């Protein structure tokens, strides 16, 4: 569907969407002045403004896979019906790959929904303990709605998760530990053997949730994953998503793998059922190794461009094992974002007190190039 949308009509669609849309639209509107559409890009109701270099939400523009698109077309003909066998089928696929039972899998509309369900279920027991910086949207959902509280442990070095600091805070009042590995927004990976020993010590006292949304982008996904602890029956849950390496953020499929009783407990807090469109695409692309290889290699190529390009300008990017980079730009990241937006480059603003750190997502090479070219302008601010 090709459309032309006014800011007014979009903002008329409700407060929740308005915040997100508003954030993207201001730079997009400016970007219109920045020139014509690049070849292969078109104006659409779906996806970002094609005139911008959209490097903000850690989406993966190289997806969905061709097999997923084919499956979507077939599934759409059955759109009249609820999920049928499809969700159980995907759960079987995931369970088989990981050597667990299907009752240990919770499939939701994006991992956001499963992470929120886990947060709601365990905040009843006590605090959600996490590092100072992690992808805390679902924990904040719990906290902001008065269902629980986040307790944050300080980080160490250059924004590394400090497992000792987390462990020191585990106590009677802890409901769960929430770790993202590799972490968002920092992009940093926790040493897997240290994390394994942390989980082994802490999980008898409290459930440990490891959000592995970006694990496939790391150098050794299997070695870095805590799935072996789930298989071993520890009180550990691993969350994964089809939004990142599979390039299906808009199709909303994620899953959690853990002990059956934990999964059942979280299931009680899930309010909707998965959508057939997303499930069909997930089933079709789950084992599509050729697509996954290409997807990873393109994202890592973009990551390398960002690392090398920013370093060449004297900036300090943190090492990343994800599809984004946290760059110390040496100025307020909100001011940096605003200047970049003037050039049609859409990135994240600052996180908390870490004002000079600016997060940029991996994407099309031409967009990363545009990001790098706009940096000197942004830094004149
Ligand atoms: C670490 C992490 N976990 C989970 C999510 C949510 O992903 P989704 O709900 O699309 O599966 C995100 C999204 O950016 C993320 O960065």
C-alpha cells in the first residue's frame, strides 16, 4: 500500500502510537528536504520514512526472509481463523532444537510480551534486580504501573555488567534477576563462563532471566547462550526474538524457554494469543540457515563500518556483539541526535546519566555511510 500521510492524521491515532511516531516524524519531516528517494525505497504506510537513514530501533532491514514472505502470503489466506496448530508447531521446532520439552516454551507477540509476563509474575515475589543499564522497557512497564520495583546494581569499567555487584544485592526481597546478554544499549557481552557461574550460584535463590535478543549476532552464539543451564534444569529463563536476526520486528514473535512451572506462571500473565501472520513467517525462517548467514553478515558489515568510521573520527565506540553500537560522541547525545536528524539520520538519544553515549543501529550500508558523513556536522553543535 502506497500512501501519503500527514503528521496530523498519524498523531490522531492515539497517545501510545503518537509518542513513537512523533519521535520519528520530526526528523523525517526534515529529511524530506534532504532529497529524493534512494533507488529501491518507496513511501509506504509500513516501515520508516524512506528518505531517512533509519538507524534507531535495532530493526533488521535485511529481513524478513524470502521463505517468510512466501509463508505470510499463504497464511494470510487463512486469516479468518485463530492460530490452529501453528503455535504448537513452532513451539515443537524450538523445543527440538534446544533439547527441551514444548511445555518449556512460551511464544508471545514479540519477546516484549513474554518478558512483561515474567516481570509481572515475579515482581509479585519481590524486586526486579538488574544492572544500571539494560533493556528495561518491560521492567519499567511493571514498575510504572505499580506492580513492582526495579533495583539497579552499578556497572563496572566501560559500562560492563558487574555480576559481583548484582550478586551482592540478591536477597530475601529479590523477585527475579533480569540480565540482557549481549546488553542493550551498550552492545557488550558478559563473559559466558562468569555468567554461567553467576546463574548457578544465584538461581537457587531467585529466578534469573537472560534476554538473549541479540545473541545470534555475537561471535559464538551457542557458547555465549545460557540455554545449557535451562537444559540442566536450573531456575533460569532464556528469552529470544524473531525481531532481530530474523528481521521480523513488525511481525511480533518472540519466545521464552525455561522450567515448565516458570513458563506456566508467566503464561498466566499473557493477555493475547500469537498472530498467525508472524507465526507463519517464524516457522518458515527458523531453520533458514542461508538467510540467517546473509542477514548476520550484512549486519556485521554495518557494525564494522560504524566501529571503524567512528574511531577514525576520534570517537570512542564500545565493543559490540549486537546489531548496534554505543558510541561516546563526547557531547550530549540528545543534542547530537537532534543535529543528526537535521541531516535525516534517525538515531537514539541519551540514556540516563550517560549523556555522551549515543546508540546507532546497524542497517543498510548507504544509511551507515550517511550517518558517518553527518557526524562532523552534528559535532559542530
Ligand atoms: C534486548 C531486547 N529485548 C527484547 C526486545 C523486544 O523485542 P521484541 O518484542 O520485538 O521481540 C528488544 C527490542 O529492541 C531488545 O532490545
